[in-house]
């Protein structure tokens, strides 16, 4: 988790340059201290903050005993147990855990050798404060809670605003970046207003995500919403209606509709009069309604309508009509007798 700029290090009277290192509050960071000599030639490694003359950390291998078991000391008022020097890593590093805001500053590593010149390295440690969770507002400035956006209807526009102090805020739809243009509201507040015009049926369950970010060292803070929609029915049909019916007999006829969200409500009409002797069966993606009725000879030539509608979608419905062909219950007997009579010559 390092970002670096420039050269650093000094041997003897050379110029000591600074390496910039970024750390995230609450995370760990490693400050490198490249040691070019073997441990037997190292005397001490000391870490200082800013221009302080008193070290905040020491790695002591001055005698034979300490070379076999190096002595570590960390100033309790600075890092205490949060810091540990790793000599065996390449390069050697001072690991600092659970970074605090007040850890930000200039740090210097000094390596004293037994037979070589002292080496020093300097670092500018910047502590990045991660953004808080973004706040999402609707078009009227009301905060959105939960994880559902909508329900919307086909053709509706989505207008939502992501707000957070200072860092960049951006919008993603289904994981793809669609808007990273920030606007200043007031003070240090940053906003990103997303306009997603005329949502369509295939936008259902799309995921709208606002991310607040100010570093590449950690994941953005984000808030996501899943688009819910009310959809009109796409299909309505009467299933295998009889081509003709005998008067005063009971018939069951089914009508099916699909494509509505939530499921469509099916109603039956004869002319303008609603027929209420029905039985509905609702499945995941369709509604089936069975009409039970007894036609009369007066119904011949009239039409029965099956209508499917989603009451949540304004004024939109589908319907299909079936023209009745009703014959007298004695009609078939009459035809049969007429046929037999013609066949016998009577």
C-alpha cells in the first residue's frame, strides 16, 4: 500500500531526499529502510519523527548477544506495540499497524554500521481518511433508504443524487461507470446527479451504485439500489374457445396473460357486463382465469372479452374478444333428423 515519488537516502554528506508514502487510516503501512550490509556489520537502526533527536524506535544489534537476538524498542507514546521492524524482509521495513490520523508526518530511518558510513532515509507519511457512506437523494431531495429504487413504470425518468463531503463520487449501473462528473453543492459537499431517462422493461433489476472514493489504496464506500418496476401485460389470449356452443349447457373457458409485474388481474365481460363466475390461478410469470358460464340462444353473435391489466400501471390494459356461436339445444337433433330424412327419401 505505497505510492512513491522521487529518490531518497543519504550516505555521509549527501543530500537527503524524501519519499512520499500514503497510508489509510485504520490500515497498516510499511516504511522501507534499505540496508545494503549484512546484519553482522549493522550496529543500530533508529527511527525518528520530523526533526526530533530522540528515536521513536530502535533495532539494536550492537553486541554478540543482540546480534543473535536483536533488541526492539518502540516508544509507547508514539507507536508502542503497533510498530515492528522487519530486518529480514527485502527491503527491511518498519511496519505500523492501525494507522492513526496523528501518525501523519516526516519519518527518518538511520542505519549505523560498524565499519561503513551511516545511511539515512526520509519519508513523508500522509494518512488518508476514507470517506463515509454516501447519501442518496431522490429528485425532491429526500433521502433514500433501503436497497430498492422504485417501483417505476416504463418511460419514467430516474433522477437520483449522490452526496458526500469532499471525495469524488461517481455512479455505476450494473458495474459500469456511467457518470463521474462532480458538482459542488455548498462548502465541502460534493454531489453527482444522475439522470437515467425513460427506463424500459429490460432495465428491471438494474443495480444503481454510488461510490465515494479518495484513494486507490482501499475499496470505495458505496451504496446500491436495485430498480423495481411495474410492468404492463404483454400477452392475453383465450385458450381454445369452442367454435360453437349449445344453449343452456355449462362451459369452462380459460384466458391467460403474461408479462405483467406484478401479475395481471384478469376480468371477463359480456358486452359491458362483468362476468364474475371465475377461478384464477397465478404463477410466477402468468395469470390464468377460468370462466364458467351457461350461454343462451340470446347470446348468439355477442362477444365475450378477456381483459388483463396491471392496476399499478396507469390506464394500460390488454384485451381479446371471442364471438359466440350459440345454437339451440335441439338444433343438433334437428340436423340429425333432417339428414336421416333426406337419406331415406321421406
